[in-house]
């Protein structure tokens, strides 16, 4: 009886879900096919490189399948969304990603070049998936953009909300533990390191429709494990935020923000 009651409860509750979503596996396949389409430089992308027109058709079909479960929740006809995404959004995404990859190659002395950045850098991968997801946000596609960025999050440890606004030539170095919140605004030529959090001062649900995350202006560098919080917090252009800083207020352009710590060394003597 207890098992039957549970199954009945489960059936009733499952019917109340508002959305039906594509599978995580299909979302992951779409991301990998898209990366091969844009940057067919690894061996598993050889067929894509030979026939881009066929790869483009496969992407159309993949998107059509992914959109199917969302059904009535789409603001426009799904074929119109697909056409807008692939024909209008994707060319500019591609140009932005080339700038991102070049910024990483130019600023990381360990980089062997743009091919290495595209093929293996987790920061570039996370940025690429973010830019694809953000374009779907602009087309009013629900939930799917977050599935894309969470796919990248799982693979890279970099958590970028698809509704964040990020400018050109963005560089995430190393990347593990980076968090970029939903209402974050980031300008052009910004460089951040591992463990950086651009977050909110409060997680109250009542603030869902307000700007909760900081604004980072052009040419800012934010070093490892810095935490910058609050929707009213603005880091002025050409500033540097040092590692381990905790910042909850605005700083003007050309600032240098440092965390002061004291390191003590005690020498022990052998008995």
C-alpha cells in the first residue's frame, strides 16, 4: 500500500510540472556540434570541416529537436527562432569568439596560439557556450540557455549566468570557481582569474527583478579569488582588483584595490 501511495503521489506531482525540457545529452551534443561547426580544428570535427553546409543543416535539425519539448512556451514559432539564431545571431557570436580567443592568446604567456586556446582552454569554452546561450536569451527562449551554461559549468567549473552582459575580448584565465551572476555587466577587454565571484549582496527572492550583481567597466583586471558583490557596485575602467579582495562598494577608474594580509614565519629549532 505504501508503494502504491507513493507512485500515485509521484504521478500527480509529475503532471504539475510546467515545462518539459530537452535531455542534458541532447543539449551537450548541440554544444559539441556547434563548436565543431565554428572551429573544426580537432580530429573529431574533420567531417564538419569538409561539409559546412551539411553541418549547418544538422544544427538546424538538432535545434528543432531541442525546442520541441518547450512547445507552447516559445514566444515565436520555433523555425523562426532557429533561423534568427543561425542566420542573424551566429555570425556576430563567431566574430566575438574570435576576439575572445585572440585576447586569451595575446595575454597568456603560456598560450601556444589561438588553436590551443580554442581546443583546450576551459575559459574559452565557457565563454563560447555563454555567448550562444545569451543569444537564445535575447530570443526569449526559456530555460534552455541555462541548460547550456550549466553544461559548460559541469565541464569547466566556470559558472556564467546566460543573462549576464559581457563585452568583447573577454579573458578568463584558469577559470575554476569563477561565478558571474545573472545581472552582472562586464565591459570590453576585461580579464579575470580563477575563483573570482561577481555576485549579489543578498539572495532574497524578492530581489529577483532588480540588479543584484556588479558592473565591471572596460579594461579591468580581477585577480584570483576576489569577490565583488552588489548591484550598485561599479569597478571603474582600467582598474586592477588584487587577489582575495572583498569589495562591496564602487571604486573609480584607474583604481588599484588590494587585500592586505600579514604572513608570519616562525622558525623552529631542533631539540
